[in-house]
C-alpha cells in the first residue's frame, strides 16, 4: 500500500512538473512574440506601409502600453475594437465651449463681411472685395443645405462675403426657408459691380472660379492656397455633406490649415468639435412665415419639445428598429430635468411607422407629430409641392415635399436631445442638420452650459459586422466603419458628433477599403487606421496639373 501510494504521488509530481513546464514555455513564447512585435518598425525597410493585420497588431500593442502606464498591472488587456456606445463616449456633453467660440467667430465675420456693410464700401474697396457663392437645387434637403453651409464656412475661412445662388430669381427652397439679409444675391453683386465701375474704373472683371470637390483629380481642396486666389467669386461645387469643408484641415498650405482649424478645430481632437454647421444655420436661415405657422399649429401654444426622434425607415416597419429607438428614447428621457411629462417630436419618412410606435411612446411621454392632412394653412395649398416625385417616394416618403421643411424646423425646436434611428443608415445629412440646429438653438445668449445630446439608435442586426454598413461620406458614423468597430454588437444608443468627422484621427476611427481607395484619388495615402502620409500628399500636389476653371460675368 505504501509502495502504491508513493507511485501515485510520484506520477502526480511528474504531471505538475509537465504542466509547469508547458506554462513557462507558453509565457516565454508570448513574451518573444510581444518583443518581436514591439521591436518591429511601422514600415518595412523599403518604405512600404505595413499591411492591415500588422497595423492592427501594432495599434493594439500601442494601446496596451498606453493603458498599462495608467492602470493597475492586473487589468484586462486592451480591446481591439469598440462598440458604438464606447466610440461615442468622447462626444458626451462637450459642445458648449467650442460652439460659443465658433458662434463668436461667425458673428464677427458677418458683421465685417455681411451685405449691409459691404454694399456701402467705397468703389475702390468694394471692387477689391471677394465672395463665395453657394448654389443648391431642389434635390434632397440635407445634401443641398450642406452645399450652402459649406459655402458659408468657406466664406469665413477666406474672409469673403457670402452669395446665395438663385434660380430664375428664387432662392433654394425659398418657399419654405427665409435667408438672412447678411447674404448677397448674384444679381445684386452684378449690379453693384457695374454701379461702382469695377471694370471701367478699376480694371477688375467679375469672374467666378469653380472648384469641383467631386472630381478628385481636379479639385484644389488639398493642394491650393485659396486665400491667394484673386478671382472675385469662388464656387466650391459638389459639397453635399460635412466632409468637403473639412478637407482644408489637411491642405498643404499652413495658412489654409490654420483657417480651417480655427473654425473646425483639430481633426485629432474629437473632444473639442464645435457645432459649426448648426451655428451657421442659426445665423443664416429661419422658417418662412408659412412654415412657421405650421410649426406653431403643431405645438398648439404649448412649450417646445424636449426630444426629437427621427427615423429614416425607407417604407420599412422594422420591429427591431422600433425597439432599439424606444430604449434609446427612454434613456434620453431619464436624463431630463424632473418635472412635467416629456414632449417628444416623432418624424419619419414612413407614416405607418409613426403610427405604430406612437402608442409605445405615449406610455411615458407626450407625442407630437405633424399630420399634414389635417393642416389647412397657406403652405398646404402649394400645388407645385403637393405631391412627391414617384421615383423619390421610397427615399423621401409619400408626404408632399413641403412637409419635410415643417418637420425639420419642428424637430429643431427640441431643447435637450435629438435621436436618429434608421432601417439601414443612421445619422443621414437631414438628421445631422436637425441635431445641429437644435443644439445651436438650445444655447441662448445668456447660457453658461449645455446638456444637449445627439444620439444614434442602432438595432443589433445593423451591427452584425460592426459599422460596415454605414458607407457614404454623408453618414455620421462613416469614419468609424472600419476594422476597429466590433462585430456582433447588441442594440446601441450612442452619443453622436454634431460635427461629423472628415478624417480618421480619433482613437477608434478606422476607414473601410472603399474610402482608402477613394482618398488615393485625392492624393492621400491612408493607412488601415486612417493615418495620412503628408510627404506623399506634398509630392502628389507638386506633380499634379493645376486646374483653373473660370466663368466671366462682367
């Protein structure tokens, strides 16, 4: 018995010895792998960028090293991806200081370059003055409004006045939007050019220089010093989202980069992103009298809504989207000041969706919705806009075109939050602009802080492969759609940037291959994690042909 027991103890000791050896071998292998990875340079000896798997490994090691310096030694290893909510934490409650700074810049700009002052300049000064023109058509409101807002932003960067282009004497969406008297029309500029004798007395023709952002090989967004362009008018064409204006953040000329950074902030500092487009809208546009009448009719003399829920459903009635939106809405209402029952505006391109979700929201909030069929105001009698184009019904919904403008200005009255949800792509340009204007409206002249939030509601099936489906530069989460976005996420209710990023310099930002290839056409060498090669861009700019396209008016 003793001999048998001794043999069993001996086998047990051998087993533990083998396990210990295996453990030590595994640890040694891990240490060797780590040292080899850390010692490896970010680029091969011949200057070729690392492939994406290698960059992922390097980025993960860098993050682990950073976190280990600030955390206890036994913390879990750093994550290699993030959920949308984790990505959005950086955008929580950080709009006030930077937005007030930009509001001051915009106000100062238009006090100096606004139409009331410029039209009174002496002829010699007026004829030396410059303008930026914004043109828009009657296509989708979000994309077309970004064209005008990009022109406005560019006028600030270049210290020029703003022209709102007209078609046959009418402003873009002129039946529904009133434009500030701080802007010019092209007709007035032509008149003043002749009246001041700019050609005859001062030898300065009225010429417009056109730069088309949608033509990568021809645009000067990254290579040109626009502050030195001598043409009286500049038209930055094809700027249908928040990206085009922010391309100047990477312009090779320091004075262009500095002008862009003063307005938009540093691209790597996601914590300090001003609400530029919201502040521009607050200054430049307002609802027409007829649209304002409809908004007031919906509110019925009551207080402004607390929250807006915008759902772009493309004629779909997704139960998952509804459930995720309800959860996000409940979360937002819990953050409201205690008091009266919350008021929630619900807008959607799909009327049946509004009808189906309203009873659920009514359990904890008062629902406000514009039922255009019941409204009998002046705008509802517009026969030209009484029905939507058939081929646009799935995209815009079946309601008459003017309803979108009532919805927009109604939704932008929300005091505390805007939530964007969708059947497929969350945070489209229309939702972005609602949130931006609402956030700007929430900050009064005497405000000392802001608790406004822009939230994105994602149902889990949209995130099966992370944010990969959020393609297109017009979508607010596009710059987060790459490999750093976790797959298989559950429903998400994420804080969302009011100024959609144009570059990929935040911690969890990463591009999709489609955008890497697209940036190559602009001369930008983009890594798998969104870093750019400035030397490559300078080389591209030095060898490309400088394209100058102009139109002579006078």
